C-alpha cells in the first residue's frame, strides 16, 4: 500500500513574490521547472493548486547561488530541437 503525504500548499501570492525575488518571469520559470507558462498563471491566480515540488524548487532556488546552478543544469538538460530533428533525418 502506498502512503500519500499532505503538505501545506504554497499560495499564488507566495509564488508571485518568489518569482519577483528571483527576477524571473513566467517564461523563465517555466523553462527552469518544466511547467507550462499557462499553468504558472493558473497557480498564481488560484485556479489550480501549486504542487509541492514547485514549492520545494522555489525554496531551493532562493538559496545563495542556487538560481545560477539551476540555470546551468537546465541548460545542460534542455533539448535542442534543431539537433533532434537533424539526428532523425540522418538516422
């Protein structure tokens, strides 16, 4: 049997403040977290619950130097769509 954990949810105003503190817009936050920009807006405006992992990521990104590390890791993991298309053509 699996265990379900319950957490205090982050509020949209908290997410908005965190994005402001980190100088991130929806687009950059979406790129760093893998979330859709539309979904981020829904979280901020209270239309959807903010998942716990987003709260954790926000807390971690606020640590000194962590936003730069997050960008570096994301850059290293990001798919290059042109490169993928090129690989498919040569396969």
